[in-house]
């Protein structure tokens, strides 16, 4: 599998940094929004915050176990995490 970040073709990480900030603020108000948790995790992954992304993807899957996209993203993020740690 390709790293999750390879699925996004952005010339700059600025948009993902802004998205991260927006999702974090939104989740302070609506912490039960699994979609927003998933989107935050994607932003974290693109920004290279793999450990944080894994944590958020896990949270999203726990909130909505039937969300296949969140489950796939978690699997990819775990693979990215293992790769980053040299496993």
C-alpha cells in the first residue's frame, strides 16, 4: 500500500495545516462527529504527524466501526507508522 500522504497532491501543506486547525476547533464543539475526526486524521497524516493521525483514526473507527474508509485509512496510517519506525 502507498502511504496515505501519497493520495493527496497538494503543492503546499498550508491547506492541511489550516484544515487541522479548523477541525480541532470544530471538534471542541462537536467531539462526536466521526467524519470530522477522520478528516482531522487525514490532515495530520499529510502533515507528517503519523502518531497523532493513528490516534485520531482509531478514535474515528471506535466512534463508527462500520466506516470502511476510516478503517482503511487507519490501516494505511499504521503501515506508515511502522515504516517511519523502521519496521
